[in-house]
């Protein structure tokens, strides 16, 4: 009985569109239309007359050819609704004009009953070989600058990840959530409380550092005292990551949100590249901060202690270093840096609930590349990853750029598993 | 609050297709993590290969579903070898990072525009499992007991799914009581000891990775069949974490750990979901605190919290033995 009713319902659903389609079919008028124009960099678009466009059905049967008129327009009646493909005959274009994307000379499309569909063929000026090379170089330069900026952001977040691993042995899968937390904290202070972006960032860094410290004191330090194993802690960090990420989603929502200031900026031209002032500030600031991190690690007592604990915990402890205190500092340090990285990422791409998680694998790639557990290795590795990701889009499609970075991570492990600056002994 | 409905839903989930699929994935992962001590965080990558193996074979290439199984298996073995070669000689956490990266690579490639002709891009593929449903021996109607009812199609998927679970659980039992299984466990306990007894540790780890990965592939195949569609974003990292939560809940390195874990996991998930939804609908929870979309997010918050608490307070899960888990490996 139920089955019969279902069948009847399905039949109704199937018939409904058919009747509607029938009503429209009587109107006829299926066609393609459009205008072929060339848009020079300056000035008005110029119509291109005398260009042939050939239309075929999906089965390859030719429907007809239409030639553009004096004003560059064309229109062709089609026999009925269905799948078609239209090819712009490149040989009929004037010599100084070409398709901006030669692969899109043939367009495939579906015509609904009664539809008169416009087709788009973007045209540009034909380039000489020398011009193409110059364009390639300026694009490479532009991508290199973006790569450095992205690499610096990864580096800032990865230093903490690497130091935490070095001092405690924990592979912290929840490190991305520290990044998100920092970015969201800055957003709340900036947008909800109305504090200016710069001040909000400084406040957020303090909040991020405290959050890092609280995580250590509240969760990881007690677990270390209980003697919880490293793999158990790794799984706990995954649980923490899921918990925090969806808590952010719960309260912050799924939309991406911009900061109150500097969200949109016009790029300024420097030679062949265009860069927004905020990106220049971000790059300079990250270089200063990372230089500062280097100084802290190299010159101050706590920095030396951090490196000592990362290098050999037992030796450090027996030479009188308070290891637990050092680890607390590492967590606060990592939390603050992750926040700054998150804010810079949010400035470029807006704040979202999973921005840190999306960065996590790239952090791992940078840290592994540089050498797990070393601070300077993380810096170097992250820069390489950032540059690689952006520059790879010269040859591969941008949506696959992270794939390239992750493949390199796997290859590096094949050739030099200890990373660029790591020591061979610690990976056994 | 309709308690009968809530309990019915939870029970239906405990024995449903998803529970069977995740039990399969977790059985494979249990071989890696539980018995061999390998930190595979890319189990979902193996599942994706199984799912795309059959869907691409049928929907894109037009061959029979059964060839798709072979394609999925071949792809999985290749992936396992690719992953294992560089990392199995290294410390455990390297495998973790590389496997999670590999599973994301599979997803990114499958959803890319350049693969749209083959994998359907971000839309995925659908309607490729007709051959499976054509051999459904159950005539139409509804099957089940009391509150728990499944359609004929659903019941066929469930029957096959749980049969596979039973067979593979049996296989795990036999394997783990064989010399091969004992070597795996000795590797988990002490690699150097196993090596000093003349065992080729690297080769055993690789075999474990391949076999567990193949079981994951089978899980992916069943998942794709039960949904009659694949979408790349279904196969993202949280799925692997589900499987971890399941084996830790049920009991790591226990034959029935993944099975029991999966049933309880899905029952709990379904219970909180329907109960919260009804509580919101009935106004017990004001919408200012939680609305309809937030209910769906709540399950992940609870999942994360549950995984943490379980690992901290009862890492051996329900069936496990604390001495049998490789949690202190380094």
C-alpha cells in the first residue's frame, strides 16, 4: 500500500515539470546571443566584427555558424532546448586580438525551453613573446611577496608549535585553535567593544598568551604529572581541537567577518607589483617580531632555558632549570605568537571559525621541513612553505596549491627526515 | 518530548548503516593503532579511495561496480606503500602528520575543478550502486523490530554491512592469534626487541598498514553504496577522528572494541541530536541559548569533549585492557 502511494507521488513529481516544460516549449525562441568586444586596458571597449562562431549539438551535429556584425553582436536561433557547444573560430579574429584564455574558445552550455542565452568570450590584446615573459616575471614577483607574507604568518604560529613539541614532546593538534582563538579575541575587542584595531591586537595578544598559559596549567601540566603517554596526549589534543573549533562555531557563527579597520585597502604600485599598505605593515611587523623572538631565544635567560629544555630536558632539569616554569613560558609565548599570526591572517582573509585548523597542516609542513622541535628550523621551514605555496600557482591551479605543499612535506621526509636544521639523532 | 521516538532513533542508529561503516573503518584502524601502534590519521583517505574507486568506475567509466572494488583496492595499496615507505622507519608522530596530509591531498584532488570530468569536482558523483541494489533479496516493505524499522533497501545495506563487520572481526581474531599477529603486538610493545629476534619490523608495519587500509577502503565502498553518492567533503579529517573516538570508546586492541564502540557512538550521537532538537522545539531550551543549527554543532562539541575525557580517565575504553594499549610509545 505504502509502495503504491510512493509510486503515485513520484509519478506526480515526474509529470509536473513535464507539463511546465510543455507550456514553455510552445513559446519557442531558443537562441544564443552576445557581443564580441575587446576591452583594452584604457578606454572604451571596441567591437570586433567578422568573427565566426560555430554551434553544434552535444552529439557533434553542426547547427549553424554566425558572424558578428559591425557592432560586434551576433544571435543565432537554435532548433530547441538541449545541450550545445559553441566554438569561436580563432582564425577569424583580427591579428592583434586573441582570447584571454585560449582553452575557452569552445563553450558548452544547456539551453532551457524558451531561453535566449548570452555567451561570453573575453578578448585581450595579443602579446609578443617578450611581453609574456615580462608578465610572467612580474606575476612571479607578486606571488613571491605574497608567499613571504604567508610564510611569515605560518612561521609566527609554527614557532610555538615547534617549541611546545621540543619542550614537552606533545604534537599539539589543537595549535590551530590557538590561532583562531587569538583572531576571534581581537575581533571581539575590535568590533564588539569598539577598540581600535591596533590596541585590540595588543590586548588580544595578552589574552592569547594567558589562554596558552591556562591550557598548560589547567590541562597539560596535570597530565604530565600523571605520567600520561605522548600518544594519549596527542589524541587528547585532537579532542581539544574538535571541542574548541565547534565551540567557536557555536558562538562566533559560520560566517567570515572582517575587522573594523583596514578591511579593504587599495593596493599601491611598487615597480611591477601591487601591494596593500596593510600587507607592507604586516610583513615589516612580522619581521620585527620574529627578529625579536630570535633575540629572546638567543640572549635572554628564559630564551636560553627554552632552547636548553627543548634540546635535552633531563640535562636542563639537572642543571637547575625549572622545567615546568619554562614550559609555562613556552605555552604563553606560543599563545601570544599564534594570536598575532591569527590576527594577520584575519586581516588578509577575514576571521572564521576554522581559519587556524586550515593552517595547521601547513604549520606541520613548515615545522617538519625545518626540523621538529627547533625554533629556527620552524621559521625557515615555514617561509619555504609559504613561498612554495604561492609560487606553485604559476604552474598549477590555485585550488591545488596546498596539495603541492603537502606533497613536498612527504618528499622531504623521504630525503631528509630530520628537516633542514634538525639533528638526525632525534627521530629514531 | 517524544521519548519513544528518541529511543527508536538511537536504536536505529546503533544498528544502522553508518554504524556498520564506521565499525569497518575502525576495525582497520584498530589493526594500525591498536595492534601495531601505528598512528594513522588518514584512514578517511583510504575510505575516499574506496568510495571514488566504485563511483568513478561506474558513473564515469561505465564499467561494473565489481571492477570498482578492484580499482579502489589497488589505489589503497598504492597509497599505503607511498605513505609507509618514507615514514615507517621514523618515529610514530611522523606517520601521523604524513597520513593526515595524504588524506587531505586525496580530498583536495577529488574536489578540484581539473578533475571534474572524472570525479565530479566538489559536487561528486551519484547513482552508481544500482547493481548492488539489483541483487537485493528482500522484497519491498519495512523490516525491523518494534521501534526500529528500516526500508528494504536500507535493510539490505545493513545486512551486508554487518556481515562484513562480522567477517572482518573474525579475521582480526584469527590474525591476532596467529604468529603474524603476535609479531605485530610485539612491535607495538617494543620495536627493538622484535628486531633483535630477527623480525623485519619495517615489513610487518607495512603489511599492517596495507591490510588496515584495505579494510578502510571497504568501509568507504559501503559508505558510498549506502548513500548512493560521493561528495569529496564527506571524506575530510573529522571522519578519521570519529573512528579514533570509536575504537577508544569500545576498547583499543580488542576484537569487538570497534564494533561495540561504533554502536554506542552512533546511538549517543543520535540520542543527543534528537533529544536536543526536541528540547529546542518544545521550548525547554530557549532559542537564545541554542537554535536549530547550533544543535548540529553541539554534537561535535560533545564529541571533542568526550574524546578528551575518555582518553584522560579511561583510555582503555569499555572492553580494553590498560596494559594492551600503546599510549606511551615514543
